[in-house]
């Protein structure tokens, strides 16, 4: 006869084993019990058997009652504070919408997570007024009204500001979600683009360890708390890096997932249990998993559940059912949940329907939440922790008004009856008349026990949160003639090198600087050798939290692969999102650690803004300061890699971020001037901006910095070579690697057609456009004043001949300044998908090479009557241009 694994054929023997296990736990402790179980599992494996392993545990709290740390303080005072904060979070949304319909705001999310935050604020979240810096808290974006409501009680925000929720244009308003750019002294992290908070929190916790290991900023027991929703876990970024947190031993990281079972349109997992799913994922990634499923009112029932019928009912009930229970009443719960077994019905026979309905979920029980936080804070054991808290979306808002309803997320208002019911449920001392006239705020008197407790707890925890502090010492940046930069401004002589290598040499010089060197954070997603950075392996090492436990295969070479606990390079693997998250943590270290860092993140340009555009936008919101380097840039420069790699639009994407200054330099001296300017602006002058530079892997001779060109390089263009000769004249503009094709075209025009050309290096069409737009704006705002002239106009005004611009990017890039170019303007670019071939073939295919520049220049001159049209035909024939070739944009 074959027995199922769940069938107990010898209950007496089973009980003896269980009694033995309990005896070991009682006499020798949990660690000994775990050791014995692991040895038994090993013994099974020796015979080829797999021990029973489940990634999930029964649907109940991880911490049993007898092991719960008890929450200190007066529970009634804490409830009064939570109630006041709940009320004010609703009031600010309703009052704002009474003034301006359509402003919106979310009510249900904070209602479900209020207890999760308030237990943290009262007992765990530490401010920065003590010996170590403040904890970092990634607040879930949709709960912002609740955080504002607490700050109002604390006296940090005024009633006027609450009334200006989502009304920021006239000043003194509150942003809809956490946005450091809009509230630079308050919010630390933008999180409402769901998924970005979790991944950036992981790399922030790793940055904390990195700075500690390198001796820059001690970590102490500082924590990173990330609050997120169960629906948010469907975002790839949310769970995509949880293995990193375990690998790096991030015991300073605590995820709190609000499992209210609902996303924006309905259940997260109506046919399953999201808590089980998340438990399996995080347990599989070897995190500490703490489930807070049921509140204390269930404890008595669990004690009665000797045969396990209650647990079996819980384990077989799906989330769609759990949502329905809280949208109905106690009679419904009695019938549909407890009625599944006679045994469970009998357990509640002495309870009223009201008592049954009040059986609470763990995320709304402050004692259960406190016990989970205490365990996460004190017993991480070298691992990150996730707390899965079972809650109700719209908790307290009432049936028919959003509580546990499908449309809870879209609930932005409550009628008078619903508000009165909410007031009664949470004992808010406001009258019917006050509610009917205008939804009032409620703030206890300053000398009340609640307010004294509120301030005492924050003082004990070293200050108020959230708070963003940008106080730090400015760094002095060496002049352009210093050794760091002069090596690239003096030219390369007869040697050929790429702009990528020029950057690497500048980076190496910065690392060697005694003051700046320790602050440099090189970040690479598994492409160091591609970018010629392997020399840094030995020089500064690759950061590894455990050091290097092996002898690398290339240990006998000069530039061997060296990992080190104090290593400086962050080598993130094939992981652009993780590398960007690391860069964001480093680029905001001036605010979060009080130490300005110099982060340089270099990557394939195509995999920059295109792969992580949302993170780049969040970096702008966070007021990041650092450098993004798009290596092997341009549609035709990375010739063999083809469609997916070749970049023709990263600068267009970069232009969408207001505080990103982007440049497409060609020569080493341009790179040096731009990097030095960026360092000065960001870490010496404390300007809130970050830089994007595109770099090329094409080797060529690097000329010396032309005298007096620094201003033009920074503003966006300068005269690289002035025309010579007396023939017809043309103005040729180029950027990046195509500038050299423009220079070659000038020679063809001169030698073959007697046309002379001024050559302009355009380091940034984006900066030219940004300045011109601002000048135009000032012109119409100040009509009585003589308007300034944009730099692009100043450079080209009065110059002879038509103007031709050619880049390795889409035509839109150079075309963006057309409005301010005086004269006939013609643009060449690389619209269309990339493909593999030689650089020469690709440039001809996309019609940006020297021959097409020459033909377009001749055509422009012919249109002005300065050369014969026959010259255009001659050039087309001479250079072998097929006039019937298809448009590369559509091929």
C-alpha cells in the first residue's frame, strides 16, 4: 500500500518526534533545533531523496504571540494620534478639491498603511540630530497626504500649506507625491513611479555599506526603509534586484510591503494569495521574511484551533474572497469564511456578527507591527528583511465609501454621512455642523498628552522626518591647467586616441588627486574593458562586500581582476538599471550622507536613457549631481554592433530632463573643459544639475585646445577652424565623431570646388537651444528692453554663406536650434534603425559622411546663386552617390 506524504500512519511516533524537537528547543535553543533538522535533511540527500521544502509557510504571523516584543508607550494616546493623522490626511484632499475640482488626491492607500507608518514614526524611524545620520525612508508615493498630516501636527507644515495640496504654482503648496525637486528641504526620494523606490532603496543600502567599507561615512546601525504596495511588486524593478540585497548582506535594509490585496483596478491576485507569492520570492532570495497577517483579536481563535481547521480555512481562502469579506458584514464572514467547516463555526458561536467583523488584520494592529519591526531591526542576521503586512485598502472609510472596494484607489472624496461615520469610528472631536460647513482639520492642543507624546518620541528618535539636508563642505576643483586636465588640453601629437580614452585618463587623474580621489565613484555595468578602464582594476579595485576569496585567472597580468572590500569601482554586471540606481545613490550623497561624491557612470549610450529613462527622470527629481557617460555613441560609430546598440537619439532623450546638461564632444580638450566645468558647478558651486557626455571609441589625433575656446565649448559651440581662400564660403557645423567628416568635407570643398568653409564644433545643440529659449522668454516678458542674442546667433550672425550641420544623431538634434540660426540652414542626421557595417559604409548609408556634407553645401550655395548647379551634379558623380538610393529612415 502506498501512503501519501500528508497521511499520518503512526500518530504516536509522530508525536514522539515532535516532543523531541520541542525538548531540544526548550533546553538547547532554536539554533540547535535548526542544526539537527539540517543534518536530517543532509542524511536524506545522501540517499538521493529530497527533503520536503516549501517556499511558503501557513497563512499566519511569522512571530508567535509568546515571542512578540511588546510595544512601549500608551496605546490609547498612539491611537488618538493615528486617528488625527487619518482625519487630516482626508481633510486636506477634500478641502483642496472643494476649491478646485479635479485636483485629485488619494485617500485609500494611506488608510491601509497608516499604522505601518505610525509605528515606525513613534518607535523606529531615526532623525539626523543624533550622532549618526537619519534613517532613509522611501515612502510609498500615494500616501503623501498622510505624511503631510503628521508634519502638520508636528508644526512643520501649516494649515495653509495643507489647503494648497496639489497647488504649487503660486508657491507654498504641497506636491502630489514625494518630489525632492519640488520640496527640496522635505522629501528625499521620488517614489511614485512605482518600482523605482524598491530598486533604488536596495542600491542606496548598498551605497551605505560601500561608503562605510571605504571609510568615507560610517554606517552604524542606520537603516533604509522602503514602503511599497503589493500591486507595485508586479513592476519588474520592484523585485528584479532583491538577489543583490542578499548577496551584498544588506542587513540595513527593511522592505515593508502593504498587502491590501488591491491594485488600481482590482485584486492583485484574486485567484491566489499575494502574501504567499511574495513570501516564496523573498524566501527564495534568502531574505528574512516576517509575515504580519492577523491582528491580536485572532489570537484566542488560534489557541482554540487544536485540529487546524481554522488554519486550513485560511490557507485555502484566496485574496478575492478576503477582499469581499471586508466589503460585506459579520454575517457574511460567518457564513462564507467560518462556515466552510463546522469546527470553525463552533469556534465563533459565542461571538456576535459585529465581533466577527472586527477580527482585525495584522497591518492594522500596532502591537503586531511593532513586533515585526523590532525583529527586523534587531535580528537581521546579516540579511535584508521584508515585512508582509496584511491590510485593507480604504480601512476605516466605510462600506460603500471605498473600504475594500474595487474602485478604492480612485476614491477622492467622501460625502457628509461617510465623514460622520469616519469621525465616529476614530473618535474625532468635531461636530456635525463643522463637517457640514467645511471639513475641518483637527489638531489637539499643544499641551495635550497626545501632542506631548508626539514630540517626545521624535526628540527621542533624534529629530523629525522626512527631511532633506544638503549641508556639506564644498570641494575645490583644480584649474584647467592642472595636471589632471592639462594632459588632455595639450593635444596628443602624432598619437591617435578616442574621446573615451581621454575621459578615462581624466578619471585616472582625478582618482590620484589626494582630495578628490576618494570621492570618485566609477560605475560600470560589465563593460570596463570595452571602455579601456581595466587599468583601474589594480589601481583602485572593484568593490566587493566580502573581498576577493579566489585567485583570479589573470592574476599574473598587470591589470588583473581585483576585487576588494575597500574597492572603489562599482562593477554592476549586465545591469543598467542597477548601475543607474547606484549612480543615483552616489549622485545624491551630498544630501543623504553629507559627503559630496563624484560619480561617473559609463555605459553603452544606447542602453542609457533608452533603457533607464524613468530612473534618469527620477535622478533629475532627486537633484542628482554627477556624470553619465554614453560610450561608443552615435549611430555609425559602433559599427559592428547593429540595430540595438547604435545610438542616434540619446541626446534627444537627455534634452527632456530640465537639469541635465548634455554634450557631444569630439576632442579630448573638449571633454576636459566640460568635465572640469561640471565638477565646478556641481561640487564647488553646489548647482543642482547633472551631466551627460557622449564618448566615441574611434581613434584619431587629438588637437590642442584652441585659445579662448573654453566659453564656446561650455555654451555649446565655437569656431574650430576659420576658412581661408577667396572663393564662395560656407559655414559647416559638426559634433561628435561626425565633426571629423565635416572637417574632411571642408577639404573636399576647397580642393575640388574652390569653396572655403568655416568649421564650427558644436559641443551641445541642447545647451544652445536651452539658452535661446530662455532669451526668447525674457524678450517677450521685457518688451521695453533690447533682447540679448542667443549664443548660436552670436556665433553665426554676419558669417558668409549657408549653414550646414551634420551629426551622428537624428536630424531633430541639430534641427532644434533652427529658429535662432541666421540664414539658410541645412541639417544632416542619422534617422532610422542602425545596422552593422564599416563606419565608412554606415556614414554613407545614413548620408552624413564627408561626401554628403560636400554635396549639401554645394546645393545650398547653388540655391543662393554662388556656384553653378552643375557643380552639385559633378560632386554627386565624382563621389559615387546613387541618387536612387532609398531613404535610410525607412529602410
